C-alpha cells in the first residue's frame, strides 16, 4: 500500500511540475471533506469554488467524499495524522472528533486568527455566548468553526387546519384544549369520507411522543436532562413526568393517538396517492411531507407549543449551531489565508452565493420584492444546486443561513412554512448547551444513556399503552430503576461542564 501511495504521490508531483511549466497555477491548498451520502456534486468543477477563487485568489486541490462510511474511516486516518489535507470543509466533525484531532495535534487553534482575519465570524461569536461555548475547548482553543442556522430541523406538531375549519374549531392552546380537538377529529368525520378512519394524532415511537411533554413543562434532551440557572436536573422520575404519562394513557385509551405509533415507520404510514383522503389530524414530524403528498401540504400549519403555567416552551432538538464544519490542519503553512477565505461565508453575500448563487444569474428579485429562481425547478435541482452552489448535501456548510432572504421566496407555501418555523423558534429552548467533554466523560455519558434509554423508553411506552399500570408501586419501581441505571451519574457528568 505504501508503494502505491508513493507512486501516486510521484505522479502528482510530476503533474504539478508540468502544470507549472505550462504556466498554470498549482492549487494553493488541499481541501478535504464530505458532501453527503451519494452526492453527485463535483467540487473540482463547482461554480461556487471558482467564484470564491475570483474573490480571494485562493485555489484548491479537492478530496471529496460522498459515502458516509468512507468519510468516517477517513476521519479516523486524519486523527492519526495520515496524509493530511490543509483544510477540512463540510467536515461533519463531532465534538469528540474535534477533541481527539486537536489533542493529537492534527488540528490547529484558530482562535488567535479570528479577530484579524475573520471579523464577521468573530462578531457573531462575540454576540452569541452559546455559539462561542459550543466551539471552544476547555483550554480556550477553537479548533473547528460552526454553521449558524436558525431553521435547524425539529420534531414539531403540524395540525390539519382544513379539519379545524370544517369542524369550527380553534387551534388548541394547552393539553386540555388538545384533547378536545383530538376528540373532535376522532368523531366528526373531518376528512368527509363517511368512514371512522381518522388518526387524530400521528407519531412514531416514545422518543417522539416525549416532545409532547412540553405541555407539562418537560423539555429534557435525549440524556433526560436539562439545565437552568446553573443547575442540571431531570424530569424523568418527577411527578410532572408521571402526570404527562397518565395523560398520554388517557389519549391512548380513547384512541386519540395512533395505536400503531409504537410499531410504525414513516415509510409504512406515508400516503403516496394524491387523491386519497388524508387521515391525519396532527402529524408529529420535521415536515408533513414525510407523511403526506405535496398536494395536501397546504392543509397543514405548524402548531404553536402548548401552554404550561401560562408559558409556551418547546424542546429545541439541535440548536442553531452545527459545529465542526471547517478546520485547518498542522500541514497548512498559511492558515490565516484560509480563515480569511471562510470568513466570506459568514457574510450575507457569501452565504447567498454558497446556497443560492448570484442575483441576476441563479435568481432574480421581482418588482414585488420577492425572489424567484432564474431557471425551471428541474434545472434548479439538477444543475444550480449541484453545479453552482455548495449549500445542499448531507453536511453543513460553514457560515450563516440567510433566513431573511428565505422569507422572501416567491413560492407562497414555502414562504409561509419558513415564516412559521422562524416564529416557532421564539418558543424553543435548548435543554443543555453544546459543550466539548473529556473523552472519558463523553464515553461514560454515552454508555449510561444507551442503557438508561433502552429501559426508560420501553417502560414509559408500556405505561402509555396500559401494559403496566401507572400505580404507586410501578412508579416507584420505575424511579428506582432509572437511578440504578445511572440517571444521577449522568446528571453529575453534565453538571461538571455547565458554566454558571
């Protein structure tokens, strides 16, 4: 293998020399990254990089990956220092990978370079303490840069407003109001087909049902913890959770939530016939399109969080920061140039170019102030998004997401959905801020969570279905077992990293 690599290196050296002899500029840096599973985009011919080169004078030799497994393996090689590139782009580095690469001396600390070379990014970090904390190591270093996106996917409630209108109902405002609406959906034949085939609320798994816990003040994350005022707590063994599970059991017994929800997959419940009667009143999902055909999308609107004690709060699934999108390795001799290059993506003009192209070429503004694509949608998906921009794909692009621009899109339905998602965000809370843990703590937390989740999710689902009665004896067993499986230990681990 070493002999093959040496031969390849020799060929590349000869090619570089030939190009220089012919007057062609050799690439300035080697860029490596992941564009998404089975992506058809070619970085070496993509117009985005050519436009960036025109603005910055910087060119790249590309090592692009489009298979998730191969990129995971390659990241392990990079951690060991094998055949390093200069820069990692759309890198999808997990916090543990950033920690390990930085600890191994593979990634350099970019923080000393940011204020002078990336003023736009530095300003964003200074104004957003949560983002600063998310990218900062315990020793103060910043080895990888983030993407800012106010429209990160979340698991939310989409309500059938056509059914509300037909039954003369208002959108529910709290748990009691939701039960009344679901009851009307069950009994009122809102899809008008004369059959009692309505599914008042569709969900998949106990994990998804837990998002309804916000109606009882519960917004814990997947580790069953949340942080407030410098203290980490859990609602898992609380009376709040017991009340929430009792309420879910009532909905289950009265057939107000999907009786197939604990055994169903999206592919099984998806409706592909555009003329079929829609059976769903409320869909819990990141988008109704995971379940219904596009033709029926206009029936659904995002339901605001339900009130609890006069407040609306909803769990933020991913937050607005995607870390590990851009990093520079020790191989790079002029890292400040790469930092200046990426700073463009933290400006509105650079972000628009990365995700939409250029005004007058890929899109145009109309007289009414809205913008539209310059080509038909087939050309947009087959050419503009793959050959002229870099924003789509399975990994986040470093930079910002221009949400104001998205709200000006000419398609009314898409524009409305974006506006609703932005409005919804004012009610979301991130249960625990993103942090980079020590390797031992991260592994211990993951070990506990795996065992704890396997038990808790199954036990709570059995309370919901009534397979196990939610009486004092069984609740005591549940609370004792989650502690035995490490709930207090996991609270203690997360408390260590919580900054007051």
